[in-house]
C-alpha cells in the first residue's frame, strides 16, 4: 500500500520525535513549512510551552522582497535573536519530517548565524 505524502511525513516526524525532546535549557527547534510560509518555534517539551517563535508572516520579514529560501534564513535569524534575549543558546533541531534541504536548511543556517548552537 502506497503512503500519501502527508502520511509518510507523519511517520518520519514520529521517528524523529522518539529521539529528540526539548527541555528548558535545550529546547526543541521545531520547523513547519507550508507552500508559502515557514514557521519555527523553540519548545520545552517537559512543560509543553513554546519559549520563542518566529515566522515569515511577521511584519519585518513579510515586508522584505526576497525568495522563500532567503525569507527562511531571516526567520532563523529572528528566532535566534528572540532566543538569545531569553538566554537560550543551545537547542535540538527538529526538521519536522522535511528533508534537510532548501528552506529547512536555510532556516537552520540562519539560526546558526544568529547564535544558536545545535
């Protein structure tokens, strides 16, 4: 039986989440990618709280004329800036079932440039 694209991604997500969990000191950097936008958040799985979040829909990023890959890098930098303001410097990267390529890779590199370590 062939899996749909979303079912395949869901299985990969579950497999990733078995090994990656976020704590207050090293939260999980979760990525969600839609066709137009990209969202990222730092999550403490112990308490179930989102510590910081950024997306390509924020005013500063949405107003920039750029490709989706360039916007993803801006989202990564914005998230890293919010994290360093809250004293977070390390995180665990959760690619959310997406391949580490394109926008997901660009977001991760932007977060690294912003000062997050993972």
